[in-house]
């Protein structure tokens, strides 16, 4: 273990500002945590005042917080300095003589080494800020929403940077409000909410191919045993707990899972998902929709033949309810 959060939380009077955070990061880990922006901000506010943290709430690496690097969106640059001058300033500040050519190459800043930082694009500025992580040596690197505002090139730089740090034996933790970014960047992915921290199961493409080569009966048995719903992002498979899903939509020949304001493509048909999820409280409210009834806040009656379901999720989604299924739903919930 390099660092751990041990039931770290923040409560003011009767308000929970920071739910219980329990998380352990090991050497070489890249842990991505998806959570709301407000929790990210409050967590970094706490980390910026380590003297206010209870000793038992955080287990630190040798050297304490001096051995922990914090990347924050509030970090700034000296506008009158060039990129190379900024790197030299950090070398002096952190008392480390880094290979500047290597740093420029990793962060893809070779072409603008002589540019003033005020002349850089926003993404170039972010890549320059990433460079400080290559100069400030630490055992643990904690990033605040590092993908915010990045162009595609800079996202690739960030991805390579995180893996470089992990390959060198550091522990990396990043907090992001976007589940897709957490899945893309993290070797292990967690969701942090008012219920605490929950790890999301995921696997890479090779595991999918291996599963497809197994006998069909064994695959079916494992699906029933795991009771997870799969979705795919690039070369990864994410496995959702069914109760995390707000609703499912069939659209243009594809099935989509809607979870926490994001949609994920699934290889399952909506009919097969209906068969699996009906015992867990999912209802086929429309030919193209399957809804988690635990998320339904109200039934909206637009007219005699037009109905909708309003969901209790962050985006307050509204999905259609067909006339025939309106009667079935009334019977199901004893209206």
C-alpha cells in the first residue's frame, strides 16, 4: 500500500459535504474515480489543508504530503515565461534536474518550447501543466478532472503520461465527473457517491474474445451468476450492476444503457434485457424503452392516449409510456 483514504469525510452541522471515502492505491496503480464535480472540489479543498485532516483518515507514503503531487484546475502559469523557462523554474522549485527534451517530447510541446505561455492554446497550457508531474517527483499523483477542456491530442498525452508515471512505480489517482473518461484512463474504475465508493467491474477485449470461445452453456451460466449488464467502450467492457441503470433504449438497431447522465452501447437486445431484468424491477414501458421502476418519479398524463414517465435522475429524464403499457403499469403498482 502506498496511500489510502480511510473513511475520510466532511460534515458541517447536518450536511454531508463529503461522503465517506475509503480507497487504497498501490504502487503502479492507475485508479480513476467518477464522482460529482462538487465532491471533487470539496475533496481537493480538504487535501489542500492537510492539517485539518484527522490523522487516521489518510495513510500517507513515507515523507507525508510532501510525497504527494496534486494536479488541480486552479494551477497557473507565469505568462511572461516561455515553455522552456517554465520547465526550468519547476526544476529549481522542486530541486530536480529533469531531462527537458524528454519532458517536451512526452507532453508534445517541442514545437512551442520558445513560446510565451500566454501564447499557448488552452490545451497546450494543460499539457505544460502536466509536464510539472514529470519534474516534481512523488510516490502518489492525484489529479483533479485532468481531461477537462482537452483536445484529442492532449487526451493522448494525458493517457501516456499517466502510464509513464505508473510504469515508474508511482501510484496514480484521478477524479473525474465523466464515467467514460474514468473508464478510458483508469486501470481500475470506481464510482464515488453519497453511498461511498463502489468499484465498477471491467475487462479488456481479450477477455471478451476468450468468453466467446467458451461453450454457450457455460457463458449463459456465468451471466446468470454474475447478474451484470455489459456495455463496451473502445477495447474495454464495463459491467454494470442492473440497479445502476436508469433506463434502456433501443435505437437505430442498437441498444443503449443510460447510467448517470451517460449512455453506453450494449450488444444485448432490449428483449433479452427485459427477460433478465424484469425480476429486478424493470418494466417495458414502450416498444423501445425498458425502465428501472425505482427511478420513476411520476407518471405524466399528456392526454387520453399520451403518457410519459419522469425519472428521478440527475437529468430528470422523460421517457414515453405507451397506452397499452400504461394499463399494465397501473396494475403493477396497484393504482
